[in-house]
């Protein structure tokens, strides 16, 4: 795999993990409900689990962007990917209908096949980073910029309904003479 392909994978993984972690930190209640339903945790334990997961996700994303931490970040990203895939399988098996709260969204889909596929894709990406290393990444100093750009694009996509409302022209009130 080329260094450029690994660079793109690193940026995508970092963007997804940072966005997911920050989303859960900003709006933990959505994920808390999913964790409580999936693992049958009481609300306080589910809240703590979501905070721990959010911090782990955000730190994993940052670690992927730091050359000395990239291998550890990729390993944790792989484990988290497998955890998400397992959560999707468990959610589907238990028939959990509660939205997953991914990226802090209440209107996300329940854990299921999509979670399995996304988790496996994250795991495969992490494995590619681990197998190919980051020595061949061209311009490693640009990885944070690439990841930041992807974070913005991901945020616009995730919150597209809100963005539409913000950019939609508003009617101007009629003036009275």
C-alpha cells in the first residue's frame, strides 16, 4: 500500500474517532441511552461508560496524528472497531431499537448491521496502518490538516439538517412606512 493511501487512512480514522468522541462528550445522553439498553447498565454506569468511550475515541484520533503514538493509536482504533462491530451484533441480537447516539446524535440509527460494517471498516483501516507503518507517509506534518478538513466535512454531513437551516435564506420582515 502506498504512503499516500496510508496517509488518507490515517486522516479518515483520526477524523472519525475525534468527531465521534467530541460528539459524545458534547451530547452524551444519546449514547448513554444506547449503552444502557445494550448492556443493561443503570443510567449512572452508562453515563460513565459513554464518557470513558468518548475520551478513548478522541485520544485515539489524536494519537493517530502523532508519529510516536501512531502505532498505539492504530492498535486502539482496531480494538474500538471490533468493539463497535460487536456492539452492532449484540444490538441486533437483542433487538435494541434505541438509536446508537453515534457522534452525539439522538436521531442516529440503532446498533445493527451498519455498526458491524463500520466497526469492521475501522478495524481494517487500523490494521492497514499497523501493517504498513507510517514511515512511508509523505508529508506527515500535513496529516493534522487533512484530518481537520475531514472533521469539518464530517461535521457538515452529520449535522446537515442543522447546516441547511443555517444557510437557508430567511424571509425578511416587511417594513412598515
